């Protein structure tokens, strides 16, 4: 399980870097387009369309990384007051419900992609982009997330059934305030126990 976790983490980290680079390139293109319009009254047709595709795809490519690092937003007003066993059960239930939702979403996204391929659908813009191209990147990100989510559910469920509640917490639980501070101060030489460097 540990090796699979490491593999998924490496893949998702690369996906995040690729998505981030694509977003930077899209932002550069939009910036150039704005300056060209402002100073030369020339427009680069399609910069807004391309940036929309890039944003949609790069967002899905980041889901897996976010899940593995437990960086997703969760409402935990009462969660922290519950006993550890109850929190572990809720963590597993939450992961399974998310898996069910993402299975339905990914299924329908795949159907949309296949329909675009079958019909040769293109965007109703000047670029007339074949829609299967951005949809393929979008669907690949969803599948990466779905595979990662299956792993997280299994890992957390095994931990719950074996009584390893720490494993559940580290796999699917809400990050503690100390975890977040540790991540933010990583490499700064700060020791939380002593309160300083």
C-alpha cells in the first residue's frame, strides 16, 4: 500500500506541475492579448477560450494531489469534538460518498467526451476547437482522481477495520492545525515544541 501511495503521489505531483505550467502559459497569452488590445487595437482571437479549457483541465489534474495531501476543504465544526473512533468512521463514510459522487460525475464526463468524438463536435467560436481535445484532458484528470479516491477509500477502510485509527486519520482525516503549521513552516527551521528556531 505504501508503494502505491508513493506512486500516486508522484503522478499527482507531476500532474499538478503540468497543470500549473499550463495555467501560467494561459495567463501569459491572456496578458499579451490585453496589451495588444490596449496599445495596438489588435486581438488574439481565442485566448479566453483556451484559458477556459486550461483552467477546467488543470483543476481536475490537481484533485488527486489535493486528496492525497488532505488539502480539500471540509466543514469540521463538530468533527474535532468527537472521539477518534467516531471521526475515523466519518472519514471513511465521507471518502466513500465522495467516491460514489465522482463515479457518477466521471461516467457522465466520459459520455460527453465520447459523444463529442462520435459527432465531431467543435466549439461555436472562431477557433472551432474540436471539443474532444480539451475534454480528453479534463476526463483524464477525473480518472486520475477516481483511481486515487479508490485507493484512499480502501486504505482508510482497511485502517478502520483493523483498528488502526491513526492510519485512517493520516489517509482520509482532516488535517490538524499542527499539521498545517508544519507544512507552512517546512524548511524554515522552526520547532513547534520549543516555539522557535
